[in-house]
C-alpha cells in the first residue's frame, strides 16, 4: 500500500491554533474528508479533492477514507479540536476493526487543541485540578448513561467539561443536565459558557449554576462546570491545585 491515512485535529476555530504538523499534512493531502463545516476550513487547491459530508455519517466517512488511502491516496480526515476527543479517530478505528484488509495501512493521528482547553485558557484555569469531559449528545448512547455519569462526576467533585450541550433536534437535554446538577447540590458552582472560542463571533459568559439557563448554550458552545472550590480572582476563573 502506497497511500496513507492521517486523522487530524483542526483546533477550535482560529488558523493560529492549527499545529504545524497538521498544516503540513493538509498541504500534502490528495483527499480531505470530514463534516462539511470542517472541510470548508481547508482552502481548495490543485491536486486536492474535498469530500464534505453530514455530521451523522462518521462510519461511512471513515470507510471511504480507508478505501481512498488503500488505493494510494494521501488522505486526511479532519475534525475540529482534537480528533481523539468525541471525534473521528474512534470512528476510523471502528471501521478498521470491521475491515481486516486495511489493517496494515499507514495511519497517523495528529492531535489538536480541544474546545475545552481553548475555553479554559480564555477564562484562566478552571480545569487546573481533576476534571472530566462528558458528551451530552445521546445519538450514540442512552440518556440514562449521560445522567449517571453527570451524577457521579458531581458526587466526585470533578470540574466537568460538557460537549454538544444543546442541538435543535434535542433542545431539552441540556436543561435536564442543569437540573440534575442543581439537584446534586452544585447550584453555587461557577459555570463557563464558551461559544465559538477563537472564532470572530466568540462569546464567553460566566454565571453560577443556579443562574444558568438552557438557552445560553448551543452546539457551538463548550460548557465548563467548576468544582466546589473553583473561584474567581479578578476577571479570571481557576480551580485551586490544593484540595481541602
């Protein structure tokens, strides 16, 4: 096999946050596949074919990428943020597990700056101590699993980074998540709503959980719920390193 498959993270939005390694892979690519808004971030050029697709076509996209690479293409599958965080790396390896004929294909995973790290940097250090990340989408797992993980994260006093909080097709889920955390006694915790971090329409807002409303988030928003010791210092938010 002369082709290669690279799974790359484009970072949260700004071109300044794309790593040099990812930029080099994009420059050498013959084919780029991904969710249409992410593929649109890659400028067209001679010798490059762009393959945009819908956000619910991950496995089909992964299989097509493996096929193109097996045929000799220099293929890049793009995700926003980091490709290993609720993104395309898992989908590619799931497709690879089902396709033994492509298991010797050269594959690289190139990291990117995740939304939660970009959001945390904007406000200070809300992930400065133990934290977890939970995807609130119930497309690939039942809502009961999401509720259990939120409840246990609150009990363990983790800071919680919440991805995909509120979509047009499931607007009620984020409200249920906020209600669950309030019922768990987290009402006074600080909550960061970071929308479109590093993009021109970036918006950052910090409130307490009791003040948080479902409509403050959409699918471009990363939500960070602080732990019980997360605090303000001037305009910054941080989680102390020492647990008391």
